[in-house]
């Protein structure tokens, strides 16, 4: 369940980054931002479990996993922007 939550959070972070932070330009599109956010959120959810956060098996909300998913999704989006800008220059 943490993986699913992390993926959903990643999609939301990707959308927010696209709309407010302009991580991805209009050419790259919302689809790219969402996919990269999804990937980052999923990685973050798994990373949180590896770092010791408990998995969401008993129905309790795990805030640590959510925070790590957000940070991971944002890091993936910024890395994508860095490499995309570097490639176009």
C-alpha cells in the first residue's frame, strides 16, 4: 500500500511542479512531469521501507513514507530538468 500511496503522491508532486515551479516546459508537457513524479514517488516509497519505515499493512498512515516519497519525486523532477536543460544548451 505504501507503493501505491507513493505513486499517487508522486503524480501530485509532478502536477504541482508542472503548474507552479515550471520544472518541465510546455514542450515537454504535463505527461512527462507526471511520469517522472510517479517514478520518483514509487522509488521514494520503496526507499522509505528500506530505511526502516514500516509498511502500511495494518491500515495506519505512515507519514515518514509520504515525506520520503515527496522528496524523491521532487528530486527526480529537478534531476530531469537539470539534464534536459543541459542537453538543450
